[in-house]
C-alpha cells in the first residue's frame, strides 16, 4: 500500500514537472519568438530611417541629377524628358475632345466639351475599365497589337455612345489626347517611342516603337476616324489639368501604382542639345523620377530582393520604395521573414504569405487605418489574405508598426522629390519681399486614399521647408491627367484658330 502511494506520488510529481517544463519551454519559445520578431522589426526600422539630414542629402542628389539629366541625354538616371508642351492651357480651349488614359491600374476613355473662358468644362463623361484578368494578360506579355486593339475597341464603343450634349462641328474629325503613363522619348507633341515598360507591364514588341503610330494603326484596323493631337505622360496631363484650374501650378506628381513628376522648366534651364527654343520661354519636363537612385536612399534587404525578383531589376529604384505597386509587397516580404524566422504565425509559414504581390497596398492602408481597440480589420485581412485564422492582438500590433515604417519612409521620400524640384526652380526659400506661391498638383490613389501616407508627406514638406512652406501648396488633382490630355489636344488641334461653325 505504502509503495503504491509512493509510486503514485512519484508518477504525479514527474507528470507535473513534465507539464511545467513543457509550459516553460512553450513560454520560452513564445517569448523568444516575440524577441526575434521585435529584433527583425527594430532592424528594419533602423534601415528605413529617414532623419532630416538624410532627407536633405537625397533632395540635393535629386537636384544634381535633374541638372545632369537636362545637360545630356543619358547623363543621369533621371531621364528629364522633353514633353513638347510649351503652352499650358489658358482656359480659352473650346470644342469637343477625347482622351485615352492608360495607367498602371486603370484604363479610361473620356470626352470633354470645352466652352472657353466663360463656360469652362461644359460636359465631361468618363468610362473606366480597371485592369481585369483579360487586360492583365495583355499587359503581361501579349503583343503591341493586342494592347492597342484593346484600347481602340474601348474607344470605338465609347464614341458610339456620344450624346447630343456633345457637339462636333460638321465635317470635322474627332481629336484626342493620349495619356500614356510610361517613359516615352517624344519626337513631337504627337509622337514618341516607348523607352521601357514599368509597373508590371511587359509587352516586349512595343518597346522602341512609336506609341502614336501603333495607336493609329489600331484605329485604322477598326475603321475609326480620329486624330491623335497630343501624346502625354500622366504627370504632364495632370500638370496641364492643374494649370487650367490654377495658374500657380508649377509641377505635378503622381503617387499611384507608379510614381513620377513633371514640372515647368524655364527655357534657359534647357541646354542647346535639345535643339528647341520654346516659344513661351517654358517647357514641361517629364522627369521620370521613379528611376531616381542615390546612395543616400534607405534601401533594405527586402527592397533589394524585391528588385531582384522584379520584371525590371536595377530600375525604378525610387518608385519601388514609394509607390502603390510595391508598398504592400515590401510588407509581405518582412512578414514572411518574421513567419519563417520568428514563427510569428505559429510553427508553419502560412502558404499564402509566399505569394508575391498577394498583399495589395489598399489592404495595407486599411490595416494601417484600423482604429478599433482589437485591430479587427487587421485580423480580418490576415484571415482573408493569408488564411491566418486566429491572430493575436500582439501580432496585429506588429503589423501596424510595419505599415508605419514602410509608409513613413515612402511618404518622406516623396516629399524629398518635391523638395528637389522646388530647389531646382529656386522656390524652396523665401526671397526678400517676394511671396511667390507654388502649387504642386498631386494625383494618384496612394495620395488620395492612403491618409497616413498623405499626412506624412505634407508634414515632411513643412519640416523641410520651414517658413517657406507657407508659399507652397500641395493640391489634390482629381483625375487631372485625362482632362489635361484633352486640353492639350485642344491646344494642338488642327482646327486651332478656326471659328466653331
Ligand atoms: C512611369 C511614369 C508614370 C508613373 C506614374 C511610372 O512607372 O514610368 O511614366 O508617370 O509611373 O503613373
């Protein structure tokens, strides 16, 4: 009997000890898991840091590269492309004009009835086609013909729905502005060759071809009667649309799927090699700032691997730190490492976490903007996107911190780009007695919908400019690029100077 009691006691004690050891191991594993996750987070935060001194170095580098890109073709990573837009809209534009707007996320067709100084935009209709599986297949490597046929088919359908509110004088051809949001070397206002694709497009046989020539061939294939009056980058279109509404607009920035800026350069800022003497003393330059690169940029191992795995390695480095196409993917990469090395989501890496670009930036913004006490939106997104059923509050908080780090870096670097332009134009300081207002028109879903990004960008501009910030206005330009292209079609119309009959 005594032996039985002793034996039972030993077994029980051993069991209790076993459980205790297991619990301790679990606790240790758990706490080392969090420690490891926090180490990864801290290291990432340090590498992404953008103290004001670094930002100033990046702004200086941007200004230097702008000079170099203007001075000689290929002289810089910044292409500084001549847009052939030397007369921005004045408000006098009249008539019916169409625009095509091919961007990274959407393709839009629109028509605008312009009524001159008095009536301004009389009527405006837009048809938006977001890139569905069909267009994504076209984007990801079909043929130039397939892309332009797709564009022109949508245009033809849209022209067919033109109502009586729009007025084309008899005997006249419809004219359009084509917003093409990729780097193009222009030969004139209505011609230019595609330098390369960005933002996940890769239709190889289009590179090096005249974009307008390809569009016209497709127009002829469907038997449509339209004239392409202007070919513009989306930044140039936004600048034109911005100037139409506000004469103080001097630059435009796109913060969307991709990023870029255009600004108004004074004629003496453009060297002779371009063989151009703009009539107005001004010329709009498409910077293609997405391709900017500098040793001062805070680039991490995650950015490097994203770049290596991308369709355009070594290119668009600034864009890959800033724009909507990449922010969610950077977050996914950091989370993947945390899942793999710190078992953030338990003993296995959720398989969906391995899929590149599965986490879109709008979903990241939704998590970042989650104000609920239990971060419910973060939990829901983890479940929906990565199939992580039960996330803890601790995990969710880490994700919000990562959103902060990534977005803060992107927004601060975008602000620096704007600062670089202002410096180049000598508008970054207050001149004695002079109060020159400079308005920068900004468009793109990242700026429009990612509130944390936008707030941080605006705050950083103030931080960089100090008291000069009072004379700089960052203005949201809604859908300016399409209207801008239509306005530029109007100012390059073949009927210019003829009365509307
Ligand atoms: C393109 C630019 C464009 C920008 C914003 C970049 O990827 O290279 O031409 O303006 O995206 O859409």
